[in-house]
């Protein structure tokens, strides 16, 4: 499976990540996170594969996150409710997300991505 690069094209971090993938000759499938928001089922699978807490999937620096006062909700709501919330709007989801057969990388850190692709 080609890695799935879930991104928001106007996001500068996503642009850097895309450039990194291209410069490293990594063939990937690109998906616009707002036009094709991850479903609850996808997010649940990605959460398991990422081995990260659900709070890592929230775009905490986003306007929508702040407008909705989600900091407290993320700390207290059930995982199921939070997955449902994330599935409502791609702007709530941290990006970029890189999904492969065996890992989900959230956000972009060149060192982390390079380490993964060295395998």
C-alpha cells in the first residue's frame, strides 16, 4: 500500500512534509483533509496503529479548537465521543497524517519520518 498523506494544502507544515516526501522519492496518495475528512472508523484504526493518545489527533493550535473550547472536553470525554467529534470536521484534526501499513505518523518531523522510511 502506498502511504496515505492526509493534509491541508494551505498548511505550511503540510507543504514541508509533501516536499520532503517528494525529495525522498516516496510515492504516496494525497488526501485533502477538509474535502475528504477522515471517518470515525478510519480515525479509530489510525489511533490504534499510531499508539498515541487521542489528544495527539487534535489540532490544538487551530481556530476551531479554541472557538469550541475543546481543551477541557478532550481531557474529559470518552474516546468514542472524541472520535465522533474529530470525524465532523477535518480542521479539528492535527495534520499532516501519514498512514502506512504499520504506522501512523501525526504531524511532521523530518527526523521521525526519515527514521521510519529507513526501514
